[in-house]
């Protein structure tokens, strides 16, 4: 009995640290929002690469934002699929018909170059790119009209090798998509902002990876990343290994979260968590402190509902609610309702525990194993 009481109090202490962490993350979010935007008069021609797979919810709306860029230099949009019957082809055809003045290309190529299907798609698309600045962006991303201006401005300094963007989620399906959006807004985004502010994170996200063509060739091209699950992270790491920085402009983009059910959400969440465990194992294990509500709840139960764990639970609920309010206000989104946040946090904690074990992930209909170096193998 004493053992469980002590364990409960230890969890309550961790939860209290997690509550303090949530408050700190809210402060760092405000600092990021106040960062000045970089201005420039140099606008290099740019090619935007959009690898596609299927007609995801809101795909046409998301892709449409790239046709609406306010950019005073040539822009090329290159779309790629690996199956001529992919439903995304019809979406691209409709957008090209509505915007005949936009320079576009559609690459249909079934060749597979490695375990990572998205990177294989990019390898096939690469020959169609005509400009010296390349901007990679996942299919489900929606961007503001000044997106390309801000990205290329951030890429301009000589010490910058690549640019990436933070993002907030938009639920486009059922409860699973709502959970994904909440995870992005109230867990992932605060963690990244905190890591950046404390100098503990050097991220590079698939939401945006912009770099010069010459540097991409120097780090081995897309083929160098064809076997890795976290291809965006690996590209960022390769850029930094060449002595460059990865810049993050004061802007967020919006991925469309399309998981319809809890099963889809769990598969996506577990793939994400196991990816983090592989690329940053110490940070992933240390992130246990960010699960303040489930830790406090377990602490309260194990201690027999004693005063301190109960106080930690109340504090954790308040801190997480304050962080949600702050993120929604600063970034203009709403991942989900406040009442659902504790439920989502508890389920995410279960996924976190599961991510500490096993090496398999599900991605685009394939079951893959993740090696210790992040490479993928067919299961």
C-alpha cells in the first residue's frame, strides 16, 4: 500500500512539472508570434513539389492554395503520383483547368526507389523541376497567399540551407481527425516551440522543406533518403551536417487531418510516436512529463485520492486549458473542444507507452519495420 502511495506521489510530482511545462510553452508561443517577419526584395524563381497519394479530404482546397500564391517571380507547380488511376490526378486536372496561366506539371511514374513511397515519388518528379529553389510540401497542407514570399525570404541568408514551417491541424473527418488536430495543436506545436526556445530542437517538417537545388544535389538528392521513415528530419540533418541552419519563418501552415475513426488515428499516432522515438530517443522518453493530466490522474488513483495528487490533477487541468486557449488565440485555430482535451491526453499517453515497444508502423497501406537508424524494411 505504501508503495502505491509513494508511486502516486511521484506521478503527481511529474504531473506538476508537466503543468509548469504547459505554462512555459504558452509563454514561448507568444514569443514566436512576436518574431518579426523577414523582408526581402529578391524573389528567386521557385518550383513547388507536391507528391500525392489518393484523394484525401480537402485535397482540392489544400492544393488550390498553392495556385493562389502572391509571388512576383516565376513559380512552377509539380505534382506527382505513382499510379495513373490515382484519384488525385482528377483533382490536379480540375485545378489546372481553372488556372491555365499557372506553370504546372503532372508526373505519373510507378518506379519505386526505396521503402519510402513519398520519396520515391519525389525522385520521379525531380527531373520535371525547372527552377533553382525547390519547395517540398506534403499533399494535405494549406498555405496563406504570402507563403512563398516568406519561405524564400527565410532562405535568402547565406547561412540558411533549408526552411521549414510550423503547422496547426484542421479536422476534416470524424473523431479520429479531431484527435489528430488536437495532438498537433496542443501537444506537438507546444513541444516544438519549447524545444526551439530552449535550443533543444532542430526540426525539419514535411509541411515545408525549402532548399536550393544545388544543396539538395550536394547532400545526395532525394535518393539519399529513400529508405528512411522520417525523410524530412533526415533532410534537415543532412543540411545541418553541411554547416547550414534550418530556418523557421513566423508563419504556420495547416495540414488537413483526415483520420476517420479511432483505428486510423491510432495507426497514425503510433507511426508518429515511433518515428520520434527513433530520431530523438532521449527527447521522446523525456516527453513523458508533457502528459500532465494522465500522470496526475494515475497519481490520484494510486495514492488513494490524497490531497497533493488531487491538487496536481486540478493544476494540470487548468494549465492544459490555459495552453489550449493561448494556442488557439495566437494561431487562429481550434483543434477541438476543451472537454475533449483530457480524453485525448489520456489516450495519447497510452500511445506514448505503446511507442516505447515494437518497431512496426503502417503507412499508405503498407506494414513496415523501422530500424534503429530510421531506415525502413518491409514487414
